[in-house]
C-alpha cells in the first residue's frame, strides 16, 4: 500500500481482492459503457493555460458548501452497499471523510444505517434519497437522517428505473447474504433475491417510484427543512426548473455512467448547467474524478466542488479507512499542486481562463 502513488491504482488492487460479482457491480456502467469511458476521457481533452510568476507560497483550498466550511472542494458521493467492499463499510468512509474535514454523502442503499454512521463521531454528512413507492418510507428516512444530524438531502432524480448493467445481469448480482440494506431493516420491503438477471434491478423495479416528478420536490420541502440538492441533472432546461422549485444546489451527474448510456460526460455537461443556474445555486460535479487536475478543471468550468464515488469504494476494498483517507489526501495534494502550477492561490482565483477546451479555441485565439 505504501507504493501507491495515485488514485487509479486502487482499482487494480480492488479487482484482485473482491469477488467478481462485487467488483463488477462497483466498476461497471450501463450497456456499451461508452459514457463510462467518456467520463474519464473527456477530462483529457481539457488543457491548462497556467499563469506564471505568481506568489504561490500560501495556497488556500478551503471552501463553503451550503454554509458548511470544508477543507477542500472534494467530497464523497453516495455509493451503495459499501460493506461488500470492506467489513466496516460506510463507517470507515465516514471516519475518513471526517478526518479529512470534508463531506460524506450516505446512500439510501447503505449497509450501515444513518444512526450507525452518525455514531462514528462528528462530521458533516448529507443523505442521498431514493423515493420509494411507499412515500411514508421516504418520509421516515428523511426524518431519521435529520435526527441523526445529517445536513442536506441529495435527491437522486435519474433512476425511475435501473439502467441496464450487463455485468450485473451476467453475474446475477444480489446483496451477499450476510449483509442488509440497513436503512430499511425492519420494514417489509421484500428481499433482494437471486433472480435470472440482476437482483438489484428487480428490487428497484419493485420499490422505486417511477412517478417521481418536479412536484415531489415541493412535497419533500413540506417534510424537511434540510436543503435539497438535485442529483442527476445534465441539461439547462432541468437546471432552470430545479432552481425554480427551490433546489438548494445541483449535482451534475450521470450516475457514474450506470443509467442512460451515451449521455455526455459530466465534465462536458457542466458548463451548460452552470450557465443556466446563473449563480443562483451552487453546481457540483460528480463522475470521472481521478486526479487533482480533474478537480481544477471542474472548478475552472464553474463547479463549486466535486464528488468522488468509485475511488472511495476501491480504496475501501484495498485498505479500509486508511485507503479512503489516502485517496482524499492524494487528491488534496494533487489539487494543491495544480493550483500552484497554474498560479492560483484560492478557489476564487480559478477561472475559465486557466483552461482551454476543444470548443473554446476561438475564444483563446482572440486573447
């Protein structure tokens, strides 16, 4: 583990350590996995325009998200069933996030409950919500998260039905028998059975409310005073509606390329969303972040921060809490280095002038 020098190396270790069904569940995308590859590849088409001879002896990475001060604009995205990766699962992730001074988002489909995660100690935590057909269950979950000290709800809006993840179909994915979806323990929501294809897809089809629509954000606002982040926005049109209905922020996400294949990489959709938001709410990017340079590019194109998903479960599988801590530290250090070499001392100094994109070359030619 001491020899690990970058975030991507954890994926190989996780592949060796985890059962095939579990690794494939974390690693795979939908259908042809074009968007999965594109989430990474798109970053490599954005280049830097570094500014030189700037005094970068002091660099400040801190920022504020929904009023909460964090150490860096790098937060943890919700990823399901983390105890499949490591026995301590979400509890280890929560401790690592807290130690790094950043935000963790807990998945509805976690293998540790909101109360268990809260009991790991202090930390700023958000709760990701899937709205189930039984609205009382959703309302109960939100209230439990609120009581447990969670600070915001990240409402996933891109999953009325589960994307076609062919690796899960081949592996007949199901939750290992020793684990539970702890937030639903004691509720009669049926089991995730072994089926002829993906047990999760069948479970989601039975539980998740396909009728979810914009009016339901208003409903959510009646049952909680927590700010609501809308997770899964890719277009200007939906950005404008989200702002209109009172979302506190937007997470540009394609669900780790696990839902609709051939949607753009999130870094490609980011500018459209930022433009439509007009600064009225913060916009965050989720998907494809593996380097500090990626974080800088997202902020240069208008993101207020980024969320990381797979790097967390892969490092958790490889080395538990220490692995997640190391991923957060490596991204912090790489991002700080990128800022220094680009001539930026604080996040507000990072602008679109520090990057050049393929569609941007005419603008740069005029400078």
